C-alpha cells in the first residue's frame, strides 16, 4: 500500500502547526466559534486576531467549512 501525498488545504497543516505552535484542531475551533461568518470573514479573523498568513488562514477555513459543509 502506497502512502499518497496529502493534497488540498490539509497539505498546509504540518507547516501551520510548526510555525504557530498550535494543533489544527485549535485553529478549527476558532473558525467554528465564529460561524456563521463567511469564508473571507473567517480568514480575516485568523489573520488580524491571530497573526496567520493568508494562505495558512485560508487553508484552515477551507478545510473546516468543507468538513462541516457550511
């Protein structure tokens, strides 16, 4: 069995955890606490309140919204 590379937003998760020192579950909890805000509003919250870069914030939000089908 071959380990397929992780694709999509989740491919950013190891670098996000390493750079910001928090597990992805914490970041997703922050995103979910701000529902029903829209995608870009959630990205802006992670960027302005928590200092994440745009790509990292976007990956977290996209993954959480896809999981929750919001």
